[in-house]
C-alpha cells in the first residue's frame, strides 16, 4: 500500500519549486533574459577560487578511494575539527570536532535535529511566522504538530508575547531562523535574550528542556549587523548550518549540526543526533566536500554583491510605491501585495514574466518573497515590469 502522506508530498511540489520549474519552461519559450525569476534561493555569486583549487587537488589524490570512500558516519575528523576551529575563532567558543556532525545540507541537519528531540505524536514544535515552508513538512513527518506563532507587524521580528502565551508542556523545540527566510530580518540580541529567558522559565515549569533548533544557512550574509550566536544565550540549542549560501555550494549538499558543549548532557544529545542520522539514512555526508570544507570552512563567496542587489531591488520597488520590509540579511525581500490574495497577485505578475513566491505557505498571507540572489541586470531589467504590474492596479 502506498503511503498517502508521502504520495501527497511527492505529487505536489512546494510552491517555490513549482514556480522555479515554470520559469525554466517559460525561459525556453521567450528567452532567458525576458523572464525575471525571483523564485528560488540559488546563489548567483561564484564560490571562492579556493574551492575549485581544493577540488582539483583532491582529484589528483592517488588512490582515489581516499577521496571518494566512506568516512566515519558523523564525518571525517579533520573536517569536523576544521569547523570547530572556525567557530571558535569567530565566536570565542571552545568546541572540538566531537561537537560536530556533518550532514547533507541544512535540510538534513533540521530533520536529524527534529528526530533527535521528538519522541511522541502528542508533542509540538513552534515556529515564528513568516517561516520557511518546508518546516511544516519536516515537523509533521516526524510525527509532531507545528505551532505557528503569528507574525509581528510591521517589523516581522519575533512575536514573543504570542510565543509565551502559546508555548505549553507538549512543546519540545522552537525553530529559529536568523537571518530569516523569507524576510531577511535579523533578530536582535535583545529579542534572543528574552526568548532564552522564556524558554529557561518554561523548561523549569514543565520539567523538561525545550530546545532551540537554529537554522543558520544565511549566517554570513548580513548588511551592517551580526546575528547573535545562539549558544552564547541559550545552552539547549542545536545549530544547523549549510555551506549552500555563504560559500555558494547549494548542489553539493554539505552542512553540519553543532551540539554545543554548554548543553547539559551534550554527549547524550550527540549520540541521539548520531542515532537520528542513522535512522534517516543521513550518514557519511559527501566525502569530497567534507575534504573541501577542511580547507575552506572559514571562507565565503563575495557576499558584497548581495548587498548591492539588496539596495537595487529595495530602492527600485519602494520608489515605485511598493511596501517592503528592509532586509538586514539573507537575499530575500518581503513585499506587500497590491491586493489581499497573494496567489492572485503572483498570477497577475506572471503576465509581465515576473516570477514571485506567494507568502501563504510562509504563514503570513498578503506578501510575496523575492529572491534577489540573481544578476544585477535581472533586477534592473525587471523594473519596467514591476512598474507595469503596479499600474495595472490603478
């Protein structure tokens, strides 16, 4: 018998992927330069030269089994230590390779982390709207329920009053994503400190720890601010990271989970992470790129290009009268629709070959997400289309 839930997930793409696939077909029809595809967070900035140099170096290793063979299930010790060293240098921490579990990107890190803390169908995981659409899939696939904290307008930062009212004794974790996808908002130190205070108090009240699962693939992509490093504020935190965005390696599926040594009984949690990885089949992340990370963990792509794109798209749209949330990080712009129905707005935008993602699945209706990790020319050339879209509502 086919699992009906898995059939539903497999027969219907996420809204982001559906628009991305439509865009590929549309480009074949009218030409790539005539379609303004802001659908998917696929980095347009090249990886640093050191990545290619390291790959070439690895391809010359003899025997090749040293590069293409299995590593330990949790990852090569040198790669894990390189990640720990990078974090220690940047954040003044004292991690070792024993705190790091290498994964196939952020999605694997999140699902492993969720499997590590969820053990009952009666439990729930909380998320703050707007949130990355796949969180719902990840949480519900683990047998828990998702509890969505309503958005906080107009800043779209953490709605901590609502969070404190909603949290209950069935809550096992909260997913935090800063810089945020889809808004680009970076949560302040003040808000992180208050969140930690609430969680410490509620953990004591309920008699069990409530974990922060911090989803951080955009950690390095910020504009004039530094996101608070969560383990400095809350001990019961799992850090989920991917080199997809900051190092421009999305297709290589390489990331990690950090189980910090400040967590009480962190060795037991690390064992649970290893067990969850085993149960999900996420062991031995791609070996070649484990060895790439050994040399390239501290590096990033030329992220200044995203800052320039941010200014281009934000200034261009606000000058046309669009209401936008100014992002402090990531490479997304959250824009208020010119009508209440975000899906209808996006379908009208398609008439001008503007491919935008409606916000309903992000838990915050009435907006669209624009992924501005595209060429500067795409942004500049799209402005007449955005102007025509706005004028169509007058």
